[in-house]
C-alpha cells in the first residue's frame, strides 16, 4: 500500500483513518481507496465531491481523532454509494444536503459513528427515520412554504423561520436539538442556514447539512472544476458506478461469510445487485415534492370573500380571501400494442395509487394514448378510466394533449415502457414524471421512476 495517490502524499492521520475504516468495514475498502486526495489548506474540514475527490485541510486533521476522520470518510462514502449527486442534482442544493444527511445519519448514529460536529438527523427536522432523501426534501419544502414567520414546535425541537435571500426565501435554525459534539469544539446547537444555495457563505461541515456536490450534484465554490488536465484528477460517472457494484458484491460476500453487517448496507447492496426498488414509495415521494410548490402557494380570491369588510362612504368594500390552489395533475397512460393486458392492469393500479398520493378530490385528467389520444377525461375514481388503444406509440401526442388541457397541469405522470418518440424539449409549465416499465429511452428532462410490470411488487 502506498501513502500517496496521484502524486499526493497523504497525511498520516488520513492514512490511519483509511486503514481503520478498511479494518472495521473491509467491504468499503475499494470505495475508500478510490477517493482522490486534494489538499485544501484553510478549508477547515474534510469534504468529498461527486467526482470522488476528497478535499482536506492538513491542519484540521491533526486536531481530529482518527475515529472522527474515519466517521467522516464513512459518511461521505455513503453519499457516493447512494448516488445522491445524481438523485438530487435538480433540487435546491441547500435543502438537498439537509435531506440526504438525514437519510444517512439515522443509520450511522445507530452504529455509533463519530462526527466532528453533531450530526443532522431526521428528528431534528421533525421527521421519522428510514425515509428517502426525496421525502425529507418534500417535508423541508413544505416547512419553508409555511406563511408564518414565527416559530413552530415540532417533536421537541424549535424550527424558526427567518428571511433569507436564497431560492426558498427562508432558513431554519434548530435549537437545543443536538447532543454534545465529540471533539468538544461545538456548542449544543446546530444551524441549518440558508445562503446562495451552494454553501458559499460557509465552509463544508460533513454530516451537518453541508457536504458538497457528493450530496447535491452541484459544484460548491470551494470545489475544483470537473476533472481535466487543468483540474485535479477524479472519477467519471461510469467509474463511480463500477465501484458501487464492487462494494455491493463485497458486502454480499461479507454478509454470506461473516454475517455481521449494518442492515442499511445489506439492503443497499441487494438493491444494487438485484434491483427491487420500492418504486411506488419513491413515486409517492416525487409526487409530493412536485406538488409542494403549488400546495404552498396562496393567492387572493373573491369567489369566497373574506369576512372582513369596511365602510368607505356609503358602499361596502369587499375584501378577497386567501386561497391555497390544489395542483392540477394529468396521467398519460401508454396503451399501444407493446403494452400487455397485465401492464394495463398495473397502470390502473398505479393511477389508483396516484389518487391516494395526492390526497385531494379535484380529480385527475387521464389520457389513454397510443399513436393518438384515445381517451381523455377528468376522472375522480379509477373505474371511470377506459384504457383503449392498441396501435403504434407516440407519447408526444399525449404530452401535447396534456399541454392543451384547462387548467394546465402542473404535473404530468407518463406511464409507459419507453418505446416511443419523445418531445425534444420539456413541455412548458409542466413537470414530467415517467413511470418506466420497460427498457426504452427517456429524455433527460424527465424525472424517471423505474418499475417492473407484472412482478407483483
């Protein structure tokens, strides 16, 4: 084993932490050694980007116990293994980092992993454990959209909203929600601060909602650019995926041989090697996120006037009331000849699940589409749907028809096997989720949820 990588001599503290991680969790060794070291004097911490580069401040390493450095490595490797950079790249980076840290840290805290500062947990943001990062993100979005600028008590913690100039308009601060930090340098509080959304107003803080692009998919100001001759070395997306699969195989072999492994790693490895994703849960989370903006929006309306009134001269002044519009949703169901009867039955089941996910009674526009639109109706229960078709496939016709609906859907869910032409550009004013049951291509502007038709999952 060499003490240097790409001409960089690793500090002894970082070498010791890597060895300790490999000794205690040998199945993570390939991921640990794949990290490309980049010294960053003055950074004040360790951080990892989406190109598997680990940035470190040599001075801070001398102050941290080796167990803490090991904990940071483990936490950041979890970001890379769970592919948070790809999953969260289209979301607000600050809230994304909070959400993915909450997804990781409930598992690591149970293992007794040590952090340099108190870790951000689901409890701190008033959420249950064992949720997806997308679900935590949706909860944070809803919390930021609350009209009150005061404080809200939630599960024993205080979340206070204060004005900020970032995208979401507010920031959170959790008070008295953390235990003492391991190194004694932090107080019994942790700020979840806003900024420009990329952390330019503060240095990275691993495990505490400020990790960098390995967590958000968006390059932070303190990171180098994409790997090139002018930049530091890093791994490509394909190389990263190969490492994930190798780690998954190592976890499975370790579990079969010795049997002592954290449950979250075993579940992750099995999903990586034998994908059986609870995609319905993921779909529900993505739907909740997609409608969060609309659900949180308010506007004035005279359809139900406010109870307040005033006298101006001899006439009454009628004040409008505030209203919270419900999102308009459309489902485009592929009914072409490539869709089997079993797949059509599953489509009906998924539309029923979408009704439950949305939780309102405004109805959903359903469009049955092969090469043309065969059925288009506002429905209030699955029994009203007619999945007719059986010809060729062109989801462009379905999306074009959805774009002409009144009101315009804020969210369109396309259920298809993917063997269809797609619009070159995303539809204006509509977010698109594709529930993909086959191996056909999907445009990169759509949010894709992979399903398995007929698997009974």
